[in-house]
């Protein structure tokens, strides 16, 4: 089919479109109330026809927004838990600060527990070392009581032998008469006292302090509290069971006494 | 000069006929309905355009219908100028289908087709002016379309010697 024939066949259609265009142009350039009514109806019709498209787009938008919001919620939850942890940490640090201020006689260096080490001896690693003027055999405490002592010191970290270690022993004073005894750990948070005379009066819950006899530990550091005590007729001393005051399993921040 | 005038003679004659029909239509009585702004009346120009469509090429009548519609707009409804020209152009274009298929379609279908075109034409026209498009308005428009169809059939039988149907 030649180009001329094609044009001839579409001549009617072309004429129609040309004159429809001019008719509509004339009609919509008029601003009478009838034309405005038609314009309003056309707008409504267009809105009605495009409603499914809009609806579908809204669904897609809602879906994408939902994904984004879910992501935001997750991020905010993480941030919230992080902030909660910061709050708890802040409270702990404030308590530690208060603790340090209540012990002005002791030079306390705060340290953070880096790692647990239960291979050969019960110990932890803290983030202070020679660079912080830490030496071997320095006592380590938390806010509740004695934690242990430094046994190996690196430039920036130290290994602390815990009070719960089997090889750990410390001279303590106990009772109103401040009698000397030896504390030794047994299992978990518990330990016992050696050398407590039968004549010594003890009370349950009584706090046991370091004696100061040792060159390592200063006196009057809280170590444990009396849980129970029994007197065996065959022995000269009492069997005293004590509970360690330091929260060994919840250690996070500790102090090194310098 | 005479030949040039001869070329435009048909157009000028038809244009004058349309003007006469328009004046006649303006003074021809209309039927008042219960709907505001809805008057049932004969559309003589539309019927004349049907006649012209069957005698001349459709694209020429589309042009003619546009200018006649525009003239009618200026004379009758200046506030909706372009409306009649739009409707008349569309009407003539679809009458072209009737002309092309005149020997193929049955008589009943031709009646139906013209009634349908008239109904659409009148519906679009009245839609602009009436406040609410309800069931009664549709009935009146349908009656108007039927009246115009009957007039087309009568004119076709009496004047055009069954050229349309």
C-alpha cells in the first residue's frame, strides 16, 4: 500500500482529529459555569479511572514504607538497648566513682575486665599494665570486696588471680576480737576460714576483712561474710564457712590498689 | 471567475440552507419536560448533516459540520462555544460508518445505530446543561432520539427516496 493511499484512507480520521482538537480547544478556553462543570467531571473521571493505579501505587508505597519502618524499628531497638546498656554502665561507673571517693586513703586505679581465663588458674585479664604503673602482686577489688591480685603484668594488660582460685589464700581478721585466720576458697563463691579458735564468738553475716599482715594486701579490705560456723569436738578450731563478697561472676569494672 | 464561483456554490448554498434550518429550529416549538433545562426538540441540522453525509465525502462534511456547529454555538450557546462543533463532528464521523456499510447492515441495525448516535449526541449535549443526570432525563433523551429517528426516516422516505435506509 502506497503512502498516498494510506493517507487517503486516514483522511477522514485526520480531519476528525483536527476538528475535534479545535472544538475542544474552543470549548475549554471558555470559562463559563457549564465548561467548569465539565472540567470538574473530567477531573473526577480521571481520578476514578486512575484510582486502581493509585491504589496499587499506595500498596507498593505502604509496603516499601513498611519495610523501611521495620528496618527503622530494628535499628531503634538496637539503639535503645545500647542506650539502656549505657545507662546501666553509667550507673555502675557513678557507683564506682562514689566508691573511690569514699576510700580516699587508697589509691585506686579503675580497670576494665577484658577476658576470663580459666585454663590453669581462675583468673581474669584487665586492661591496665606497666604503662599504668601496675606491678605484680597488687590487690584488685570491686565495690563489694576483694577480687584477687595481679600475677602477671604486660604493657597494657594484666592477669589477675581470682579469690576463687584453689591456690589463693589470704590472712584475714574475724570477730570482735579481730583474731587472725586464713581464708581459702572451696567452690563457687564459697570458702572457709582456717585457724578460728573455738572461743571466738562469731555471728552469721559478719564481714571478714583483710588483716594487713600480708605485704600485698592492705588491712580492712572486705573479703567475705560468715555463712555458718560449727564446732567439732575433735578439733581445736571452728569450721567457718564464708561467702565471698566480690561478685566474681558479674565482674566488669575493678579497681587496682596502687 | 465563474468556475471559481461554481466550486464554492454548493458550499454557499448548503450554508444558507443550514442558516434557514437553524432559524426554523429556533422558532420550532419544543416539548417541555419535568427536568430543568431539558427541552425535547427536533434537530433539523443534524438530519441535514445525515443527508449531506450520504451525498458528499465524509471528510468534507466533517469540515462543514465543524463550521456549522461553530456557527450554531455562536448563535445559540456562546457560553459553550465549541460544544456543538464537537458533537456534530463526531456525529458525522460515525455516520460515515453507516454510509460505508449501508449495503451490509440490516435495516433494524441501521435504525439502532442512528438511534444510538442520536442518543449519545443528545446525552452529551444535555449533560452539559442539566444539573442532575437521572433516569427520567435518560428517558426524555431517548424519546428525543426516537423522534429525530422518525423524522429522519420520514424525510428519507419522502425526500431522499430511501437513500439512507
